[in-house]
C-alpha cells in the first residue's frame, strides 16, 4: 500500500531519539512493561498506596499470587515469571478477578529484582517449586544461590522472609547451604500455608506422593552490600562515521568476549526501499541477563550513526555497549568508513 504523500521520510535521529525511553505509567497495566519503567519502580504510586509488598518468583499460572491477593486485600503483590506461556496463562486468570493489588512482570528474576525493587521494600519473597536443575553441571542455574540471596537480602525489609517450597531434597540441601554461606538469614522450618498445596505444580506433585519441604529464610540484621539497579545513560550508546557503504557488503558472524559475558552479532539486514539503513541482529549475554538487540546503522545528512535501537527496550549493560563497539568495528573493517566519534 502506498501513501499519497510518497515513501516514508528517511528518519534522522537527533539527540532526542537517542534518549532511552522511560514510561512512568508503565505500572498502570497488570502486566508491567518493566524495561521502560523507572528504576527502581514506583510501586507505591502504581498501586496508589503504601502497603506491604510481597513478591513471588516463578509464579507459573499465577494461581498462588492471585489467591494471596484475594485473601490479603491490604497488601500488594508482584509476580515475576520468565516463561511467556506461563505469563499468558496468569494474565488470563487475572482477568477473571477485579484485583487492584497485583502486578505481573515477565522476565528473569535476577535482573528484574535488581532493577525494580528499592532497598528494604519487600516484605516477603515466595519461591514455590523452583526448577531443581538436578544435574551437577547445572548447579549454577539454580535460583537460590549466594549472589541472588545477597540481592534479595538488600531488597527485603528487616525481618522479611524468603519462603521456599520444594519437592526436591537436593535442592533443599543446596539452598540451605547457600543461605548459610550468605550469612543474611536464619533458617526456620514451618508448616506450608494451604495455598502452596494448590499451585499447579503442587497438584501434580501430590499425585506422585512426594514429600513437600517448606522453609522460611528470615532476614537478619547484618548490613548487606547495596546492589543498585543498572542505571539508564542520558543518551543511548552510539558511534558516528564518515564514508559510504561499499558496493558489495560482506558479513561474518562476530563473537566477542566482554567483561563477564559475550556479544554475538548474528547477521545484517538492509532496508529494501533505500540503501541507507542496516540493522544488525545481536545477542548479548551477561551473568544475570541475556538480551536480543537490534543495532541500527543509518545514513544522516552529513554522516552515519551506529546506535542501539530502542526496540525491545534493552537495558544498557556493558555488553550492549560492547555490541555497538563490535558493530562499529565491523563497519570500520569494510575499509570505506572512518569512525569520528564513539559514545558507548
Ligand atoms: C517448576 S515451575 C513452578 C511453577 C509454580 N510456582 C507452581 O508451583 O506451579 C518453576 C517456574 O519458575 C519459572 N522460572 C525459572 N527460572 C526463573 C527465573 N530466573 N525468573 C523467573 N521465573 C523463573 C519457570 O518458568 C517455571 O514457571
């Protein structure tokens, strides 16, 4: 379909376009587009009150958090879940209730907790049936390890609790050892509340007749190091170049190590109606977060710009900066460009 006004303008990004997006109303929606939210998130503003805040990690189909939100109208509840299918199920379930005290977040808990919660803001964190990762070589994928327990200790109020239900004895032993090693919690064995027995996973587990282990890790008074959210830069990382694209473009996948992770540039696509825009598809992998990105290479009036596209609301981590660097180096390697500025 062609618009009467002709082909779309060649959009020329200025400084304004290079500013990262912040959506202060992000939390008005039940499923929070959290990567656009202020960090830490203004939960009090979003819920419209200051009330005890409880978090569930890995909420599955959401029934536990919804149950608690119904039972405790004077508290607010946030759920974080990494699986899209589970999030969709929970959002559907949530639609059946007129609940104002629940928000859901789709993402990995390690990065989402870091970004979204202020120090001493959480009353409790519930983890029902975390993935056990039973093989020894997968231990580092288990959720309740010292680094994450340390971050949670900073986000919990004094006396706040991590409540763990698991049917997996090795996971229990492992997490108790990590909790002791962290030094931030006392371990208590308690009766599991009834709602724990009603989660989707618990229902399956009951059919198999396996024992349930329930532990509460109570935050002690030891001061904990602050692990602040990754900040937003004033301007998105970019580089400026003089030159032109060569008549024949060649590209080979790039894999670069960066700090604690790595950057992969997978492939390059060119806009088909003009030859002045390229998109480079990248993956950046760091200990707590993996992100898919698009790096845009675009001709402007007097130069070319290489920048991170805001598409997908990436967090600007060291590896994201590394991806802009890798893209800039690839362009420089073509032999037809000079890099005149690097801002990443
Ligand atoms: C075994 S299921 C239990 C689900 C639910 N709690 C229940 O009891 O039915 C574990 C859940 O944790 C989620 N999960 C695993 N790692 C996660 C992470 N890093 N952040 C958020 N959710 C995670 C999985 O997607 C899965 O839904």
